[in-house]
């Protein structure tokens, strides 16, 4: 019977399991997202979230405790600098597990575990939707010139020119050009 046994042994000895979880936790902290089996991802979540809670209090004792779990100076440094700043207001739930399907070779269920505050797809604001309708170039040019010239001159220009594409009457106006012509 397996009553009250909550640890998933993952088919490994205790030393192998702790080394594997330590390496996976360091990779998760450094890369912000890793892909593994679902069982390992769930075990990693239980392993890494208390370490992330410890990183909120940046003192020597908590750094030493976290280093005893991770055994990686770069991961500890990253955890206490950039990751701790992002999770400061969060009360837990620092990781997210997303199922990705099944592995080709052995049909094991694959999942991606990531740090919640580092998901670029959710935290980046959506792009502003652009319209597809555009004014023709001739209409734009006439409106730009009309904005730069007084209303009386605009009436004279519009009555003198037979079409909006003709710029001969507009060239006689003594105003600064709206845009410079390209030099050859």
C-alpha cells in the first residue's frame, strides 16, 4: 500500500532525483521556460516555488539556503536579482505548466513549465489594429497644402486648377514646402 506517500520518485534514487531537480530548477531560472515530461514538471514545481518565495527576502541566510538546493551561482544570482523583482507582489503560483502533447518515441506526456511573469506573449500589449483604407496620394497632397496655406489661396488654387493632380498653381504659393524632393 502507498498511503501517505506524496513524493513522486520518478524512477530514480533519492540522490539522482535531487540532482536532477536541482539542474532543472537552475535551467528554469536561467532560461525562464523548459520543456520536460509532465511528471517531472509537477515535481519541479514543488521544488522551485519555495525557493522563489525564499528569494523575496534578500539576505545572506536565504541566499545560502537557495544555493544549497541549486548548486549554481549564476542561477542564484539571477533568482535574487531579476526574478525576485518580478515576483515581489505575487503570493505564490510563480510557475505555469502547459501540456504540449505526447512524445514520439515513448508516448510520454510532454509539458512546458515557465515562470509566469516572463511570458512574453501575455505581458506584451497587443499591437494597435491598423485600418486598410488609405487616402489617394493626390488627395493627401492637396489637403497638406490646404493646411499650410490660407483659405483664400486654397479657393484660388482649387478654381484655377482643372484637376487635383496638377501642382503648377500650388508651386506659385510662397509657403515652405511640405516635404523636400529627393536629391539625385
